[in-house]
C-alpha cells in the first residue's frame, strides 16, 4: 500500500514526504514517536496564548535561495533579524563579539587601537574564529583574543558541552566568530525570518496531502522489523518492497551494537511574566553567570502582541537514552569513527536512506537539512520515476 516509509516528522522527513507525495504521487507513511509533527522545530501556544518553541529557539536563516523559495511555498515570513547580547562583567554586549562590543568594554584609545589592528590584519567585515584569533602574533590582538575567549567562550562552552573550546571540533565555536564589523545581527545570511504562522503550520501544510499518512505516538520499531543480514523490511509483519527513509539516531537503529553515540541534551525551563517584554533582544547569553547558557524571549522573534510574555532558559546536560532527547551530536574524531562503523552496516542496503541531524550525526541547521532532503529527492528518488 505504501511506496515509502519515513521515520521522523522533522524537516528531514517532512520535506521528503512532501516532495515524494506531491511530485511523484507515490504513497508515503510517516511514523513519528512524539505526539506531534515538526521534530525539534515544533512550536505551540502556551497556557497564556504565547507562541513558544517547545524545543528551544529556532531562527530561520540561509544563504540558499533554493531552500528559501522552497519553504516559502508553505509559509509567508516575518522580517526578523536575530540579535544576541552576552552578559560580560555586568554589561550586555553584542554577540558575536564585534567592533561595537570592543568599544563597549574597553576605554576609547585602547578600543580604537584594537579596532584598527583587527581591520589591518583581517579586513573589515571579516569573521575570525576565536581559536584562530588566539594564534595572533601581535601582542594587542593576543590580549583581545584572550579576553574574548575568557569572557565569551570558555564559560559558555564548559556549560554547554562540559569541555573546553579546544577539546571541541573547531567548527562548533567557529559558528559564532569574532566579527570585524558594526553589524550587531547574529546571522548575516541574505535570507532570514520567522514563519508568519509558526513552524508547526509549515509542517501541517507540507504533510496535508492525500498521498501522506502520518502515524503519531509510534516508535517505528513497534511496526517495522528490519533484517540487516538479508535487507528485508517488514511493515505490520508484511514484506515491504519500498524504501525506508530514516531520520532518527543511527545507534538506536542498529540496537546500539557498537555502543552509544554521544550527544548533548538540554532541559528547557519556560517562565511567564505579566509584562509586555522583559529583555532588550531575542536572546541573552550568559557565558559566566548562572547555570543556564541563554535565555530567549519568544515575542521578540514572533512579534506577537500580548500583555504577557514567555522566556525559555536552556540548561545543558548529558544525553541519556530513554530519559531525555539527543539534541546536539558531539563532533570529534572518535565519535565520527563510531558513527562510520554504524553507517557501514547499512551502506549496501539500497532500500534505506539516512538523512537528518540525528541519522547523519551532523550539527545541521534547519536550512542544511532542507537542502539535503531536496538533493536526495532530486538525485535518488525522482529518477525512480513518477506514478503512471
Ligand atoms: P528532528 O527535528 O530531530 O526530527 C527527527 C524526528 O524523528 C523527531 O520528531 C523524532 O521524534 C523522530 N524520531 C526519532 N527516532 C524515532 C523513532 N525511533 N521512531 C519514530 N520517530 C522517531 N536550526 C536553525 O536553523 N536555526 C536555529 O535557530 C536552531 N536552533 C536550534 C536550537 C536547539 C536547542 C536545537 C536542539 C536545534 C536548533 N536548530 C536550529 C537545529 C534544528 O532543530 C535542526 O536542524 C532540525 O530540526 C533537524 O531536523 P531533522 O528532521 O533532521 O531532526
Ligand atoms: N559560544 C560561546 N559563547 C557564546 C555563543 C556561542 O562559547 O556566547 C560557542 C559555544 O561553544 C556554542 C557554540 O559557540 O555551543 C555555537 O553557538 P550557537 O549559538 O551556534 O549554538 P546553537 O544555537 O546551535 O545552540
């Protein structure tokens, strides 16, 4: 009855289900273990009627026109450019740390010297990862790098990951480079914004299709059996001849046979206040103070007008399967090696497609997942042909 099974109704699974259903007319069964669609991008209205992101703040931003155009089929946009302030020695300064931040924390002449040296060394509008800035030969830039490292990166990274920036894959702290600019925005991508009616509405629009059936509250193992020796897949005890698109964690898929893939998890604490807005900007980062990493006030993001407001505090923690959620893959050589061992187990099974932040063990933003899903559809699924 079904041509494709998709496990997981996040962006990876929903984009593929939507493309298959609308472009090939084939039948798709989406199986989702949570009681809702949308994966970690799910949003909903809280008791006070405020639109919140249940799995932490999600801001859409991309350089890829194709991804923006695709998503724009399912939503219109609120023009929103995310801004973040970091609490440093009692002052709130722009993050990524930039020229405005320098002038806020250093006296005039020192700030001017640092600004000039940064521009002369790297150029205006350039982004420099903190670990690269730390390698500077110049004494002043070295001093600046140590300052930013200590005040912005060290405490935050220890809280978020339990390890220092040096112990992490450099691409992780490289996501928030020192920015030689006076642009206070968190992202400079040409396309950014928030979906006008929220993220969940996008998923509803994608999945509402006569060729798609969604099963919620179902772990795929309740209805699917896979024989990894023969490649045979059974759905409800019947042999399934189509393709399985899997967007969950790969260690779980293979029953943890080589051990658990490490992830970082989070605990979210939502708080409501009877006032219009309580923060200056969407997110405040707390590199050194408190035991949470950041606090986001949703109404800045969504521009919702209401007399109360809701914030979320993020507390990082170890991931324990069955107890909390695997939010962040921890990228390093040994974890990549373990992931590859799992991947090798399914490499020759051409009826299984792995995609998404969990199944690929990649620190993907939403746009990367959507781009990947569109590519897989164009290259692997569309050539198999449409229904006559
Ligand atoms: P997911 O959204 O995780 O979807 C996977 C789905 O599979 C889930 O619904 C899960 O329940 C389901 N599933 C798993 N196992 C099974 C199973 N055994 N049976 C059935 N179903 C299963 N990206 C941005 O671009 N901007 C941001 O601002 C941003 N902020 C973020 C903040 C946080 C705190 C986090 C954690 C992520 C953030 N992201 C952000 C990243 C974004 O969430 C991901 O890129 C995106 O959600 C990945 O989509 P996905 O479909 O790969 O995974
Ligand atoms: N980071 C930091 N201080 C900050 C912001 C970011 O140390 O004020 C580091 C930290 O290691 C974090 C990483 O940069 O995990 C990536 O930050 P980003 O805001 O991209 O994280 P995400 O939004 O994915 O949680």
